[in-house]
């Protein structure tokens, strides 16, 4: 692992976890295959060295890598409403550093590509300084590492974007890690009814721990799920958050919100040929549809505050962590994900 160049840092990764995006790109279905490549983007570590021009980070700082960055200078970074940085926004096709177009990993003189600017399945990795959030050194990295992707995405989709009013009713479509975090966000925001919608009934029991109060399995009904939800809630839910990636669920999540005030938020990443179809009357009737990326959190500015929410015990992360393995057994984490078992498996780099 080469030393960090200008505006880069080299980080010793202590804990990392596996997210669906790693599996998806590892399988290389429908995207540009780029191998050999080091995957991994949900992690926690300590800065080992810094390159020229880095002033905000120093060796010893505790950090969370983020797959999408924040340069702090572009129009997006300067806008209070956006986290879609022009310079460091996620790019799954780039396997090199943006500074010089080269990789910092090599084996026998041959380059190994990076993945989403993070490549955390490595004891050391090099990242652009804009993709690294400095956090409270007292926060346990073996826990808060899961905040660097999926959990913050779901949490932010609820608290930053859907913003359910106190006492409101929220539907969460998809009860994977992202959806459970969205349910947790709805609970923190003060929603009183949180309805989990999933085709897999085995997700329901676990989801109670994340604030879900009721469940709907679309398979148990002959009516469209929008109608089932409207009947349960006197006309529709106040907010919905879609965390499935399935376009039909996205349409249902929009059409199930109450007219006059309902807001639906899309989080799932759809199939590349997917098309969203709904009658325009659904908008005229004062329903709002939004989408969000990384829960609208700005990685460097906001992620340290999410860690503080955990430190103040406003957010529980332990319940998302269902497994833990040493780095030598990382393939077990892939097996667990393939079987849909548990939520997050922590991979310990040192033992
Ligand atoms: P997951 O596979 O663990 O969970 C998805 C859940 O949705 C599963 O329980 C599945 O049974 C359920 N589901 C699938 N189709 C459904 C349908 N039609 N109706 C109801 N339930 C359905 O996935 P995850 O890791 O929780 O991620 C969820 C989505 O969020 C993925 O599409 C992922 O790519 C996306 N994501 C988006 C961002 C972002 O920034 N926008 C970030 C991370 C992940
Ligand atoms: Zn920017």
C-alpha cells in the first residue's frame, strides 16, 4: 500500500463490515467489471499518515471512511440542501485515485484497483481526505463502523428527509439493514405507528426491536398494498420510506401516502431499466415524492454528529450488529449476506 499523495490519507482499518453493494460489485452483474479490486466501504480506522496539503487530519485521528465524499468547495457542498459533491460523489467505475489517476495498491508491481474510494477490506487503505470523517476518539470503532454506510442512509432518510411529525404514521418498505435504520429514525423522530412492509415475513420479529409496531406482507393480500395501508390508516400513511430497490415497491410507497400532506422517500437503488409510473393526479392531490442519497448527510460535516447521537444513547447501533468474524474468515460474512441472515457482520482486522 503506497504512501498517501497530496490531499490523501493512509488509514489503518480496524473494523469493517459487509454491505450489499460490495456483494453486488463482487458478483460484477451488469456493471463494468474491474479486477483485481479491493472491496469494502463500511469501516472504522485510525489515520496512519497524511499526504501533502492535508490539514484537517493527523496521524492517530479516529475516522470513518465514506463511499461518497465532501470537498466542501463545490456548489453542492456549499448548498445546505445537497450532499451530492461534484468532486467526490460516488463513482463505482473509478478504480484509481482522483489526484493522479493511479492506484495505491499493488502486488508484484501490478496495480490492484480501489472501490468507491474506500477499499476497506485491507489492513491499510489510502483515501482522498474528503472521503474521511473524523469522529470522537472515544467512540468504539467496532460499533460505530456500521454508521459509515447503510445505517446512516436509512436513519437520515427518516430524520433528514421524511421528517415524520410527532405522533405520525410511517410505512417502511423493506426491512433489511437500511429499512430497519429508517424505522429507528422514524421512532427517534417520534412517529407513533411504524408499519413494516416486506415480502419476507421472517424479517418482522426482528423489526420490532427497531420500532416497527405493525406489519404488512403484500403476499397475504389480494388487494394492492397501497389499499391495504389506506384502510389501516384512515386514508394513507403520513410518511413512507422505500428501502427495497424494487420499482413496484417504490410506486406502492408513493401511492400509499395520504393526500394533502403525505411524503414518500425513495432510498433503494432500482434496476437500470426500471421505470416509475403513477398517475399525475397522485401529485396534484398534494402528495410529495423525494429521493435521497446517503440519507442527505454530508459525510464530513454530519457523520461525526451521528456518532455523537450514539454516544448520547439516542441511537442504538449494537442491535444492528448480529455477527462478528476475524478478517481471515471474511467469506463467512459473504455467506451470511447471501443467505439473508442477520443484519451486520463485523470483520475484525486484527484478530
Ligand atoms: P436488503 O436486501 O437487506 O433488504 C431489502 C428488503 O426488501 C428485504 O427484506 C426484501 O425482502 C424486501 N423487499 C424486496 N422487494 C420487496 C417488495 N417488492 N416489497 C416489500 N419488500 C420487498 O437491502 P438493504 O441493504 O437494506 O438495502 C436496501 C436498498 O437500499 C437497496 O436497494 C440498496 O441498494 C439501497 N441503498 C441505497 C443507498 C442510498 O444512498 N440511496 C445507500 C445504501 C443502500
Ligand atoms: Zn463538493
